[in-house]
C-alpha cells in the first residue's frame, strides 16, 4: 500500500517536473528567437535532457513497477522532489530575475 503511494507520488512529481520543463523550453526558445544567444541553446539541451529523464522515469514506473525494489522507492521520491525544487528555482530566476522589489514609502 505505502509503496504504491510512493510510486504515485514520484510519478506526480515527475509530471510536475515535466510541466516546468515545458515552460522553461518555451521561454528559452523565445529568448533564442529574439536574441540568437547560443547560451540558450545549451539551456534548451539541458532542459530537453531533463525532460527525457522524466519521460523515461514515468514510463518505467508504470511499465516496470514490479521490477523495482520497494526499498528504492523513497529514494526515487527524494530525487524527483529535489529536482522539482531545483526546477522551481531555475524557473523563478529565468522568468522573474529581478525578484521582489519594494519601493520605499514617501515620508
């Protein structure tokens, strides 16, 4: 029961990773089309490889679930959750690089 839940959690987190990666790929593609900066090609390849990793992970969870050791599942959840945190940070600095700016109130 708990192992099936861990497999589901890991799959859901991987799908969230894929959603963020799609947004990042779109943003990087838009930046490249406007600027032609080759650095964004590297970012697109990086995001594409992470997308490939998550597609394989989700496929493996559903197609090869009986082959996974139950002892590994908590680690898979941890790996995908750490990846999600990193992708959220990357999305934040990509889309909103200046962060929260506050203006001082007039006296």
